[in-house]
């Protein structure tokens, strides 16, 4: 079967811009310029013969066609990402975790997580925030005071962890196996390990 597909780079530009509703933020994620994202989206619209965005002054809005197109495109990229992960040998999956500076890393029991999940290489950036997630420096963020951000899945860590504790990941990768494993690990920690406010502590990446 031959698949009729637009250029994949144009689809990536559209999907990222649609999640962020911003060419600038999409450009950060894809490591290109906002102008390049805009050109890719314009080329995709010409190829499809439909307008995907309404470009207002300092605002980007999905048209009805764009809203209808986005779920299928995002799902397609998610399937590709999952299929790619399945090809990696044991130990090759890498999870880059960002943690808000006020979270005490000792309560996360990261050494025990690494022992229990030898197939996942865990790297930690602490402190980290939404900026690091948007720029692709981390795959998953433990955040404070962030309950919603377009294009990202924001979930409470658990009901006992305080009003501002959230797990944040891009919608397209929020169900990747390594993220699911860490999410389940965090929620299964004993009640005494509920996240607490502590002074920020700088730690090394892979050894934290």
C-alpha cells in the first residue's frame, strides 16, 4: 500500500505550532526559526488546499480544518514514537526528568527507581521549569503551580502531595512507556514521601 502523505517536516511544524498555538514556541521545540515553522505550515496549507490557522495580530488560532486535522496527526506521531521505542535494546530508553527547585529529590527515591527499572536511563535536571520542557531539555516535569498549558498534559502527582504538584509532559509523548513507568512509581511512593517544599538544591544530571 502506498501512503499519500505531506512532507513530514511540514507535519511536524504544523503539529508543534498547533499544540503551542505559537510559531515561536514550536520553533523552540523543533530547534528552528519561527520563520521556518511559518514557511513549513504555509507550504502544508498549499499542499492540502485548506487553511489550518487564522493568523491574527500576535495570535495564532486553529481553523475548523486545523482542529479536525490535529488529533490524527498527533496520534500518528505518537504511534511512530512508540514503535521507535520498541526497537531500542534494553537500557536504551532515556527519560530526562525536570524537577521544580523546591522539591526534595530524596523523597523521590530515584536510586530505587533506577534499580527497579534498569531498562530506563534516568537523567535529572534540578531545578527545572516549563522553559526547559518547552525547549526539549526534559521529557517530563514535576512542576509547582501549573495546572494547564496548551499542548501539554498536566496531571496531579497525587491527592496528598499539595495543591501545586503536577506532572507535565507533551501530549504526544505523555503515554510513552518510560513516562508511564515513572508516573506510576511516583504515585506509588509511601504517604510519608509526599512532595514537600524545600530549599532548591543543585545536583548533577545523571547521578542525581
